[in-house]
């Protein structure tokens, strides 16, 4: 295995492997090295077939490639990856991906259609957490060898029924669809694990970088590959260190010991304003904040009560104060950056409209309602703002506070009145959120369909269910976009949910750092594009 070049090997490895304090970092980062501070203790595995946490997906986005890629500079835009072209047959279920020629894995093995097909099969056979992104197309351990095949330089996928081609392509950009060097991985198989344990500390991809060292909860080192098919990475080495504290990141950034800080708080961000050596880059993330009203409580199933609530949230006030820089006003279930996402925000704090809607509702005021909320400062701040403004229109809110597990348990058991929650997409296609917010195939308690947020709040989507089922099979991409726009508008104005905010990101960095892409709502950072 090639090692990190001698000029930087000693300080980087000493810090990473000897667990030195952050202050031990070099005073200025080398020109060919990108040093990042982030919280990466969410990583469970870096095997692409298992990785399903933000930090692991970020890492793998730089070690591996997929058949179809998302352009980091243009969120949502599909571009060729390891496949130079793709198509679907007239039967609507047979997809063909023609592989690029001349691409190799970091081992030197050639990338072939056979290995790519075997890599996708491996995901289904291992059946780890993110495997559902592929198995939702009808792939099973029993049939995958017949459903995912190859012919010469072409990978062939057969789905169980016709879907929107963009649905299939978008899912194939997800981290779980990263193509791994199966011969190398299988050479490291232990007890039938298909190389899973080995891939938790090694890489076997075609990406712009190769993993040189990884220690959970501490950091990792990446080294750029020569002659990468995209073009060589601009920065030769990437050093990630786990530093979750925003104040510590700020100090290191100001001293020049790190290039990018990814976990600084709004207070820390405000503290570096005016520093010409630093800059802050904004982006959006995939998380959505929302209120969900349990339709088993009669008053909360009244459309006019729900309308009143939409006019009684201080959206702008919260994003300008307690949520500044962390969240932006967003009133649809698809995050910005997804096909069909809406950016219109028709609701604002208007107590007169809220009172008028309540008057039309016919409910007896004051209306007493509980709000289940996690005992987290940000969520408590939001809940208290809602409690205040709702109180001004005649809805008395009692906060039902608990830890995350307790609050989520009540929500999944349909035991809440209202609840304050967030939701993030599982894969970069609109169906991921549309299916959870706008589908509820069986509303009975016995169904226990907790994967559907509509079920959790006992809401029956009616026509939206049929509209969502149609959208995931629509083969024309522009028609599909329009369908999701209509679904979201109907959902926004008529559902048991009040959509409020989308996550915002603020990455602080040295002024000379350019072309860092955080991935928008798909949360997949690109290091190979960065220059210093």
C-alpha cells in the first residue's frame, strides 16, 4: 500500500493515530493538503453496502463512483459516471448501462460490466440497512443473479414492474450503489461476510481518492489517485479530523491549522464576520422541520383548524433569530435540489387570518392541545415560539417534553396530539419523501406502518395516494416534475402537516479555499473539486 508522502506523513499520522490534541496540528496547512474538521462519530461502516450515515456517505463519495452520478456543481443534475450512457427498453423494465472503457479500480483491476453487476448484487445479498434503495425494485437474494446481469460492456437491470426511469437513475446515484472492486473485496472475505469487515477500514473503489488511514471517532487520511477518469483531484491529500466542538473548530480555523470547519455554531459564525482571511459558504441540507397533527383528535382533523395553524407560525421570525444560518423557511416536503421541489412560501405569520380560519372552524375556544417535543435546545426554542403564537389565536399548547426515543416512540404509536419533527430523504429521488408524507396504504392501528408519516399521524391522503403512485411510474421527466409540484401544493394546503423549514449549512473556511461542494440536499461532499 502506498503511504502518505513524507513531507506531511509524520505530522498527519502522528495527530491521527496518536490521538494528539487539536492544538498539535501544524500551524499552516500544506498547499497540497486539505485539512477538515467535522463531527464524524456517526460513521457505523464505510462499506458502501452498509454506510448510511452522513459522514460515511461524504467519505465514500470521494472513494467510489456510481454508474450514474450527480453533478456536484449542479444539484439534482444527472451526469455520466462509470456508465457513459444508459437507456430503458420499450418494456419499461429493462435498463442498460454502457460502461466507460479504460477505467480502473485503485487496485489496478479494470472496471467491467461484470464487476459492476456483481457489486450491485452484493448489496442485495448482504441486505444491510440501505439495501432497500435497490430492493424496492423487486431485487431479492433469490432472484438478483437473474435480475442484475451483464452482456459485454453493458450492465443490465430488470425491475419487477415499470417505474419512472428518473426514479431508477436517481436511486443509482445513492451511496449504496457505489461500485466496489469485487475481486479485491472477495479476496478479503471472512466467514462469508463478502468482505464487509475488511471494507470497514479499507477502500476498493474507482474514486478520486484512496483511503490511507481510518480510525473511527478520530479521523481519516485520503490520497489522490493519479490519472483518475474525471481528471486528477486538485488537492493531493485530504486529512479529516473528528472535532465536534464548534468553538474548537473556530480557533483552529482562525489560526490556520485547518482549511474547512463544518460544525461551527451560529455564534461561532458570527464571531468570524469581518475576518478577511476567512469566509462562510452557505448551502442547504436535506432535513425538513414539520408539525404533524394526529387526526384521531377530532379538532385537529378540522381543515380550518389546520389552516389556522399554518398562519400562526412565525416562520421568518425564527429563521432570523433562533435558527439563523441553520434553517431557512421551506413549506413543501421535498427539499430544494430535488426534482419537483417547490421554493414558494405562501404562508407567513398572520394572526388575523389564523383567527378568521378558527372562527370558521366552529371549534370551541380555547382549544387545548399537547405538543410532543424532544428535549433539545433548538427544538424547545421552536416549540416555545409555536406555543406563544398559537396561544394568541386561542390554541393553548402544553409542551410534552421527552428524550428522542420517547418522543419518537409516541409518534410511531400515534399517541401524540401535535409533534415537532424533522425528516430527511433516504435517497436522491422525490419518491423518498413523497411516499412518506403522501402515502398511507392502510390507516388501521394494526397496520403499524410507521415508515409512512401519514400513518403515524392517522391521516388518509385520499387522491394524493393515487397521485403519488402515478408519479413514481411516469416515464416523462418533465411530466413527473409537474406531478410532484402538484402533489406538494395539495399536500401543503390540505394535509395534517405544517411544513416549516429546510436545513441550511454554513461551512466556514480559509479564504483561499474554493470549489468545495457540500452536496446540497443529497449531503455528499466533494473533495476532488477543491482548490487552494
